[in-house]
């Protein structure tokens, strides 16, 4: 009789492993950061001018978490519906090659895309570096910078990972589904309100004629005092030099001299 096939040492059983619980907790924090901070960062902050800026470094750490999670998924036992007609219910896949095959056919493309979208951060960073070396920003480059800024919101596809973690938590924890549904509804409303608030700011900041938007009308940004600023002019804002991606050819605007309205 042949020996039974030995299970790979790297396989993780989500029903028993405590480490996967800790990892899900860390991944959840990364997802919460993506859901709350990424839209606000795109709407309120300019692109990074240095690789040592806090948000740029935190974003790279979040990228590393999601990249490592792809390796975890390739070693995580999964539960599927039983293909055997004589058996009802579900069965667990414990062969690594079948796990990888299933992952490639299901979540791999989404997970890979959620990491590749970080390329927009680097492209945005490179455009800012190029514009910092010019005396006056090119209007063409400024428009590309605006497009790149909006494309960074594609990172939100990472939130699709949350469904897998919720499923694993349901397997490990006793959950009251009525309470869970209530929290899901409240969380969805709060999250959508936050996103719409960020979009409201972003749509004003990317306009060529920002002087006609709601922000200067209600005093949430002020015209640049030093003469006329051409598109892509460099403005002094806060403690560091930032490049304004929303200045028009007629007048520049220094943003956030007042606090933004509370939503």
C-alpha cells in the first residue's frame, strides 16, 4: 500500500491557525486605511514630492502587506462545495497545487490589480519631480497629473478582499447575523458619506477655473498674493513646498488656509 500524501508544511488551516487570525487583523487595518485615508489623501493632499514623506512610506508598507497576502492565499486551505454527488455539503482542499489553481481562477487577478494600481503613485511622484525641475509647470503635464491623481482611487478595489476575511471570521467566531447586518448598514452609510465628501472636494480642486467653484466662494482657499501664477506654479503650503495641481492660467490658489468644512 502506498503511503498517504503528506500535507505541505506551509499549508495554513484557517480553522485552527491562530496566526491567520493575527494576519487577518493586520490586513483589516490595511483595508480600513485604504477605505478611509486613500480617498482623503487623493482629494486633499498633493502628490508626494519626496519618497520619505510619511504618506508615501505608509502606502508602500500597505502595498507590501497586500503583496504578502497573495503568498498567504497560495498556502491557505479553502472550503468548496463537494463535487461528489454522494456527498453533501463542503470539503476542504488540502493540496497546494489545487489551492493555487483555484486562487488563479478566482481572486488572483483582483489581488494583482490592487497592487499594480500603486504604479499611479510612482507615476504621479515622477511627474512632480519633473515639474519641480522646471521654472513653470507645463499645462500638458499638469493635466496628466490631474488624471493620475484621480486614477489613484482605483486602489479602492482592494476592499473586495474584505469578503474573504469576513467569511473566515464567520467560521471562527460566534456571530449574531442581525447585529452584523446592522453594523454593515451603518458602516456602508458612513463610508459612502466620507467618499462623497472627498469627491466633493476633489471635483473642485481639479477644475481649471477653480475661482468659480464652491471652495473660494465660501473662503476655503485664497488667491495667491504674489502676482499671477501660471498653471503648475509652486505654492508654499504648510510646512513643505507643494505643487498646486488646480491653479488656472489666470490665478493660483493657496488651499487650506482655512479648515475644510465638517461633513
